[in-house]
């Protein structure tokens, strides 16, 4: 049994763009309110634009999205508001809050990106949105992604891994959340999550994120020190953080106490 506090909260209103740090958020079965609520569709292919295919979409990580009552406000690398994202990514795109039927995205194989570089046309897998993702959302697998301070201490900046929740694990060392898979996480006075799987990392952490320059070590460190099966029966792969689904909704606030009952 572990007991500590929520260190930080983040949401990403537009998929694959930089997001915003929050002090509190309401959480439902669809995740943090407003998180991954929007995405860009490639008008040529109909696929969801994702920085998992760096050659085409890494420029999305130069944009920041914040949520307003009127929808997402997108700012570019110079901090000014962007009204035509197509000009930044170099492809015609449409902003939407509704995934197309059988929505897919391209996920470049991360080892190939490290070997050949972000501009190379490397082999990519066509990925459908995860079975644990609520219908009508743009989550890759599940509606909440969390990571611990213990894991971050051994790899790179938190922005590269795009979590919703950062959990303070004090002086504990190692990738501790991997052992929480199958357990329940209780946060504050109501919120309950079920930890579903470790998070396999793609090429995204290695890319430039806003002011952070490209850093291949953000993936290589995991490949060397935490190559594990994300779920039982899967092939080991570099992992950091875990995915969770919401068993009981509620509010989460920075500084909330959490407890985790590990299943392992």
C-alpha cells in the first residue's frame, strides 16, 4: 500500500499538441474534462493526425492548445494564436471533436525513427483507438494516463511523456507504477481509477516539445532499463507510466492524497 500526493495535473485539448497545467479537474469515465476532446483529421487520408508519425506530424508539438468556452485556443511557436494549422503542418487538416467511424492513425516504429531520423519515411503500423477508450474520444488506449516522480527521475522531462497525472512517490526509486497494473488507485475523497496497463512509448518523447529540443535518450533510456510487457503476454517494449480507466468519477486537485492497492 502506497500513500502520497498528486504532484501535477495536465490536459491536452487537441491530440498531439502541447497542453495546459491545471490545479484541479473533474474526471468522468471520459477522463479529465476537456482532455483529448479534439483532434486534426488529415483531409487526404481521413486518418487522425498524430505525432506518432513524426515525419508528417511532429510540428503539432510546436503548438499549444488551451480550452476556452468557445473551444480550443491554439497558439504557435511564437505564442500568437493560430487560425490555420494546415500552414504549420504543411498538409490540409480539419479540426474535429468527433472521431470518424473506425478512426485510425499511423504509428511509426520507434526503433526505426531512432535509427533513420524523424525525416525518414520509415515503416508505420496503422493503429485503431483502444478498446478501453470511451466511444467518441481520441484516447489511444484508456482515458487517463499517469506517471510517477520516481519514473521521471530516471528518464526525462515530464512534458515528453504527456501524462494527465503526476504522482509523487517520495524517495521510492524505479518504475514503481508498473507494479500497480490490475490495482485500484483512490484519489481525494471520491475518485477511483483502475490501473490497466503500462504505457508503451513511441517516438513522441524523443521529439522537440515546444522549447525542449529533440532528445533520443528519452526513449533509449527506457529501452535499456525498462523494456517490459505492457500487459501479460505482450512482447517487452520500452514503457513509462500507466493507463487507467475511471471506476468512479470525481474531482482531482493538486496536492490530493492518493492510495494504491497493488494487484502484484
